């Protein structure tokens, strides 16, 4: 009899552990659904920035960064400063554009926070990645100013309840923007080249720096823990995981669309840079 009871208790414990494990697995999957696209966009934008900057540096030297940094760096630093204000960090010092070849630094924002304040600690994450969002928004504004039809087409595709995946929708936006911007009619106009230059200025300075990523890591674990806890609570409450995933994607859809648009515009600028400089010799070493 005791053996039967013991086996029953073990069976109930196994079911409970399996249930908890299943809920935890679903929560991790949802966390991945929410964060993976953002991480992918960040990686691609960072890579495009590095190869474009390296291409220019090898052809024109370190000072080539000044040709784009005069606009891109202030946008980068102001994005940091805005998030410092949102998360109540104290800004000690700010330099919107102060090039230093020795350190490679073009600008900076020095800020402090209360390590006992979780809100301010989580803010480190958003302060660190702020240039990525700020730069993407500026690129979207530039597209709207220079090619409003392309911008409207991208917005319409973003707002559609497409049956396809986020990847399919993003591909549709890419195709629409490329079709409106890259054509022979535009290539022979000054407007196109001014647009590409401004995109180059913003796009080559919007990726977070190593120090930005280091600062963001201070808040990433807390934010991830809070997000995972929220998802776990909803899963325990019986909320359908697929439904939660759809809500997450719809909620973050505008952000992903802006980041996707930034990738498109940075890619166009990178292709133009590589094409224009393909006939120029390498004179310098990229630092």
C-alpha cells in the first residue's frame, strides 16, 4: 500500500515538474520571438556600418569619418541623452561632436544613475541601444522627406494583417522601397545623391559602440528577467502561447518595420559606396 501511495506521489510530482518545464519552455520561446528579430536587425546594421566605414577609411583615411560624423554623431549622442532623461539618469557631460583620432571617439554622453533603483538600472539597456532606434527613426523621416511614395508604401505594408511571416512582410517592404528609390530616373537626379549622402551620415553612426553595449548589459539581465516573469505569469494563467506571440509581434511590428527600413537604406548606401569607390586604390589602413 505504501509503495502504491509513494508511486502516486512520484507520478504527481513528475506531472507537476513536466508542467512547469513546459510552461518555462514556452516562456523562453516567447522571449526569443520578441528579442530575436531585434538582435538580428542590430547585428546587420552594425555589420553594414563597419564595412562601409572600413571601405571609406581605406580609400580616404580616418578623416573620412568626419564627412559623415558631423550629422550622424549628434543624432547618436542625442539618442543617448533622450533615454537618459526618460530613465532619470543624471547627465554629467555631453559632447555632440568632438572628434578624437587617438581614441577614435567622436562624441560622448557621461551619465550616472542610482544602482539601487531598478527603473534606472533597466534604463541602461535602453540608453545603450538608443542610437539604433533614434537613427532608424531619422532614416524613416529622411525617406518620407525625399521619397514620400516609398515611405507610404512601406507604412501600408507594415499596417496590413498579412498572412505571411514577419520575414515575408519585411521582404515586401524591402522590395517596395528598392523599387521606388533605386531606378534610372532617380539615379540622375541631385535629390537621390543628397538622400544617399544623408543616409550614409546617419547609417554609419547609428550602431551602438562597444561601450554602449557594455552599458546596456547592466540593464539587460533585469529587463530580461522581468519580461520572462511576465510571460511566465501569463502562461500559468492559461493564456495561449501562440496568441501571446502574435500580440508581441503586432506590438513590436512598427519597431521591426523601422529597423527593417533602416537595414534597407543602409544597404543601399553601402552598395553605392562600394560601387563608387571600386575604382579607387587603397591608400590607408582601416583602424
